[in-house]
C-alpha cells in the first residue's frame, strides 16, 4: 500500500450566502489566517482579540492522508484524502462550516483603518512527496475542491491543484473575512513503490 501525507500549517501575524465573504468594520491593522486547527479570534471596530493570551500563533500541523491499496495503485482514479483536524467551525461565528475530517477549514481576514489594500494567500509547495528510500511522487498529484456548508456560489478560496513553488491561492481585499472548506484528493496516476510518502505545504497570508 501507499500512504500519502501532506502537512498543513497556518502562518500569519455562518451566514447562508452565495459564498462566504463577510464585510468587517475598519479598525486597528490586523492579519489573521487559520488553516485546519487554529486559535480563535474575536474582533470589533477598534480591537482585535486573539485567543492564547492575545497571540493567534498555533503550532499545530494538520495531516491530510490517504492509504492506497496495492490492487488499485496507479489506476488513475482519484482517492479522497482525510485530515486529522477536528476543528471545522468558523472562526468568525462558530458556525459548523466544514465537515471534518473530510474537509480542512481555511479562513481569515485583513483589516485596516482605511478601505484600500489587499492581502495575498499563498502556499509554499515542495516539488514532491518523498519516502524513506528517496522515491518521489509529484505534489501536483494532490488537488482539492472548495465548498462550505450553506454556500451556493463560487468560493473565495477556489479549488485547484498544488504547483511546486510559491502558489497564489486567493486575494483578501481589506476589511473582509473570507473562508472556504477544502477537500483534498490524490490523483493516483502512476504506479509507485510501496511506502509512506510525505511532504509539507505552508500557507501564508501576507499584507503590504
């Protein structure tokens, strides 16, 4: 069998809707990003209050994985991946937005006193997943769909496929809260050796 693991970590300082984008009041400059398990945040127009004694940093690395039975290795049929995250509620209003462990929550905001500016969500992606023998699987074999409970339209963080390097995933215009739920899949397009293949993707929300 083949076991694939990809780590997800968040870095960075529901209402039913066509897609989950909520306008927030201008206020003290703040950037917040949560990927999977994270630290909660509350805010008003003047103050942003993070959990963990005022610090939103959370060192949890969630694992998304799939086991591919030997008799179907390389048959080209996508294999759904699941995560070890148990946190699917929105950081905005505690709505049960994502269905865990099938989905990973990704959300956050960029806020300023004014109304001009945009933050960028990127993923830093390795070239390959690697096993202990040095054999590899291209990271482009992992893709995702994007949804959210109660949503009906295009997501603010769209579906896609990992591309090695620094990959732009979404824009976060100032004073908006944006979140989506991602379901990952392994392409299973090649016959590869047995083993556990691992790699880590880092998500970053950066603002000028």
